C-alpha cells in the first residue's frame, strides 16, 4: 500500500500514523502574552475522511473540553483511518475568563465567516473556519447549555441536510432536534461552504456532567465508526434509536419571583401538567407553568430566582413513552460501558 502524504498545517507536517499538537497564532494579549488556537492532529496510516471535533466555542461550556480530553485518550484512535483534527478550546479568551463571550462581549458563534482584519472575534472565526473547519469533510461541534441552564444530551441538525441527519442517527443521543441555521454561526457558514457540522448539546455551563460527557464520547466514536474511520471493535451500538423532533419551544416565567420546579430534563409530560410554580417572596401569590402540549423536557433553568419572561423549560414535541425509554436505556448502557473506567467518574 503506498504511503499517504503527511498532513500539513501551520507549517508543520504530520506523518501518517502519527499525531502532533499544533498551535495556530491568533493574537497577543495586552501584556504581550501570545494566544494561539491549539489543536491535535491525528493522521491515520490509511486513507479516509478528514473530520474535526471542536469544543468551547463558548468559553464557559466546559462539557466539550472534557469530552475531547477523553476522546484523545481512547485506544481506538490508534487504528484511525483518515485524519482527525481535535480542538479542545476554540475560544481561549472566554475559557480563561470563565465567560461565554470574547473580551469585547461578542459571541464567537455569531462572528463567522469572519475576516482577517476585523474584530478579535472576526479574526478568530476566520482562522478557525479556513485553517481547520473547511479542510474537513464534516465535523462535530460540542456545546452545553448557557450558564444557569442545563440540557438533556441532544444533537442539532440542519433542516433538509441528509449528512447531518445520518450523523445524528449514528451518534444516537436520546433526542435529535432539527433547528434552523443562525446567521453568523459556525454551523450555518460551514454548511454553506460544504462542510456539514453536527451540534451536540448537553449539561450546563461551567459544570461537568458525567452522563453528558460519556454520551458525547460514545456518540463521536459511533459517528467515526459509521464513517469508516474506526473499526467496530470496542464501540458499542446504541440500544435504541434517537427520536427526531422538528419543533420545540421555550416556556417562560409568567411573573417574576421564586421558581419551584417539579420536573427535570429528560422527563416526559402531558399537556396541562404542572412543570413549576412561581411565587412571590411573601407566599401570597403563585402562578403555575403548565405544559402546552405532550412532549419531553430537553432543557431547563436551574436558578430558583426568575424575572418575568425568563426562559424556564425547553419543551420538544416527541413520542413521550418511547423517549423516556431511550433516556433510561442510554444511562444504563453508559454506566456499564467498558469504554469508561471507574477513575473517570466525577
């Protein structure tokens, strides 16, 4: 078999069958500390697709960073076909400051495609998109809920995109949510330029969640297996198929006050079920938040203090009984999966 060419990036050549950490220069901080976009390149001996996995586009979404750390330690990568680009922290500015945003309060995931002479976010978006993302056949971008919210493990796919739909089914999160592409987002711009991106959402900002991390690692490996980048050995198939949802809505606090929640993410509800109550601090008035339709809770707020209009529950329209079984099966399977050693439990 003829040898593959090395993978070249940022002036470095990564030989077939090797892996290397590479730094793409981004900026220099006011104290003259250089800032780079760090990634690990794993270049397989045999040909195959080129794929990226990225985390912390929002700097406070740490779930993805832990998923990436565990992914890089999996023994299956020794038999990789193709090339894998892994970026643990895209937005290092927000990561260091424990913030979703860049120093100028811009959201990096609204800065794409970026520009080499634009704002800091625009420059970072331009480098990440052109030097990493568009060199790949497809990718997975890892996210969590914003701070003070939490999400059920789920994947988001682009409407009418058969590639991300196939990736989502192979990923096998409990819920697949078809969501519109947002202007300036990585997913929208990459898709328009020919690189499909699957979005994984799970857990909450600035926190680790063990099942969300395990589901992320297992899902990525399943996608790589299905795309013929990894052999099947050691990568378990999901026991149940995901349930696809084409619509969801945020339920908001009818008044400000103290929030007492009765339901958690992953629970199925029926129309008219009480999900929470908002009370004033004196206990004189209470207003219930009721489910407007049958569905499953895929996200919720976790702070007990709310303002009027705050998003409290994210409710998706699905087959309630089947989805409840899927969530329970996922937890059982991940708890017993030999891929995860006991010393990884948080």
